[in-house]
């Protein structure tokens, strides 16, 4: 799915769950949860987590500056709509990785979203996702559970994913097959029909709720609470392509910040004490230009930020090798430079949550790419 194509679920998101029923024996007996929130369209890291005290920010985007930003430390603030994230920050359970991105600089939504899910370098070359390969490495290869019909590329790489659908499905089987075929290019009709049979034959206790972000994130917390159930959740939120009327404290981008915060809040409240065994990270294909455009928005850029929450964080911190906003420090004289390969963050997260050695992940999930190990700096091990 790309940013211009509607998700099979109505609305701006699709939420998916993986992992669980036949859990492998890990070094730790505690079940840990990993939650990825995909922000499709290119999230503006400089509005989500603005730098403080840099006069260049005001020069570049005078109409987009926050009036009531939340101060995190002497150098960075937080968008006011991220109030739950700030509460978790004060508890030592929220962090930010800034000036980061996947190694992609061409600014195409289609190509960028393919790479943010596959973890690859060349668009469309890889047919599996980095999270799916990580689950395969952890022997979680026969108990996938997705809260939508199409399995996203991010989770592909395990053979026996099942699907949980949040409401009774009245769509004709033929139409479902067509929807699935658009997501699973080259799959046989027999295989697609098998997926449908799994969904239709699930017990009534596996159904219910609706397709709103609020309902799905609350449902996620209940499913993740099961000690023998899924341990991975993936949310898709669209609408971060803010070319016009981006806004500041209020507006289009602020509404998206509020959606992220709602997911985090519902998971925090719903998971209770198990939130201490949970890690939440955002994922986006690229950032936005440093300078606002004539429509009071921003164009496709490079560096962005990763928002993180959960008890598996080592501490609250803004982790960054900050490049600055002077013109000669920008990527191609226009974008926040990415000084941290985001794949290293996600590989380190897999290492912490699935109790896998980082070098195993580097070799089997990211093909021995030169990615740094941030596990001990960012996460509890």
C-alpha cells in the first residue's frame, strides 16, 4: 500500500498484529511487546520535535513555528499534541531519535515506503520486510495475526500469517480476493482463498470492535496482554504529506500528532503494568524540507525523527548527532541531514524485544549492512 491508495480498512489506518501462540524459548521468560506506528507521507520531525534556540528555524519557517511547544531539555521541545508522550517522558518511558532516516534520498512516497518496510537499499528488490525477517529469526514463523486483510510488506517473510478482522465481514469473497491480490502480487487464487477461510472461520471471540483508530488501539492492548498471544503490533497512519496548510499548534500536522498520541495513550492505559515490557517506535519514509513553501507547508525531505515510548527504553532522552540547520549543513541545501541510519534503531529494537544477538539481526535481517548497534544506549537488555 502507498500513501495515495486507500487502505482496505476504511479511514486513515490499518492496524496489524503478529507473533505469539507457539512462542520460542527466549533467554528471558518475560513476554515483551514491540509496536511499530508507520507514519505514511513523511513526518515532519522539526515540527514534532523542534530544536530550541536555533534562529535558523524561525528564518526558514516563520508560519509553522509552535507557540506552546513542550520543553524536553535545553535543546529540543515537543509538539503540544503529544501530551501522553510528554507524561511518559517524565516517567523515563519516552525518547526521541532525531536527525535520522532510512538510507533513501530520492523523495518518492512509493519507493520510500517500500524501503522503510523492506529495510533494503534498492526499491522493490526485496519481497519481505525487516520485521517479518526478524520474527523468522526468532522462530515466530507459524503464529502471525493481522488485524486487516492484506499483510503489509513490513511483516512478510513468515509463511503462516493469520488474519484477525475487527468486525463481521460482509464483503463478497470475490471482492476480498481482488483486494488481497492487489497486496500479494503473484499469489495463486487458492492461496488467497485459504487466507479468507482462516478469517471467516475464526471464533466470534476474535471479532468485534470497529475500524477507528481509537477502537483498534484499545483492541491491540487487550490482545497484547495475552501471555501466549501476539507480541508484535503494527499501525499504519496516513496523511503526513503536508504540502499545504501544515499548521503549527493546530492544523493538519497537529491532528496527526494527536492520532499518534491517542495510540500511545490507549496502549499505555490498556497494557497496565505490561507497558513496562513494551516498546513503541514510529516509522516514516522521509522527513520534510526545512524551509516552508508558498502554501505554508513543506516538501519531501530527508532527515526526520523517531518517537519512542515504553518501559523497555533505557531512559528518556533525545538521542541525536545533531547536524544543525545552517544552509551548508543541510542535505542538498534544503533538508535536515540524517546522521543516524534508522535501520540501526530498528535492528536494536528487535534485539532488545526478541532477545536476539544484534550481529544475528545484522546478518540475517539487514544482509550485513553497515548499521550501528544502539541496543545498550537506547534499550533495556
